[in-house]
C-alpha cells in the first residue's frame, strides 16, 4: 500500500512538471522561476532514488517493485528539462537586452 501512495504522490508531481515546462518554454522568460527551487527538487528526487537502493527491504523485493523507481526517474528527467529551459530563457533574455 505504501508503494501505491508513493506512486500517487509522484504522479501528482509528475503531471505538474510538464505543464510548468510548457509554460516556461512559451513564456521565454525566467521571471518568477527559481533555479534554486528546481535544483532542490532534483536533489529530492535523487535522494528518493538513492533511498530506494539503500533500502534492504525494497531491494529484496525489487523484481516486483521496480516500477516505483520509474516515476522517480521520469520526474527527475522532466525537472532537468525545466532547468535546461531556464538557461535557454535566460540566454534569450540576455540577447534581447543586448539588442536594446
């Protein structure tokens, strides 16, 4: 049951990150976006992944519970894409301000 609740939590977060990514990409701006926030979220997902590998009970049943990690990795990748878009938008802002 705890794995199901964990997956529900990860899915809820997982649906919000692509929406945030799309919005940031379309806005072409870093206003209202915190790179530190993104990095802390990434660190949290990495810690969650590592905790799974260090949990002996989880690893003992890994063959039947591996799917939980998929959701961590998906979220980790999408937040990473948000970070890349942040740097893209920052570059676009610099180019725009240099043109003025």
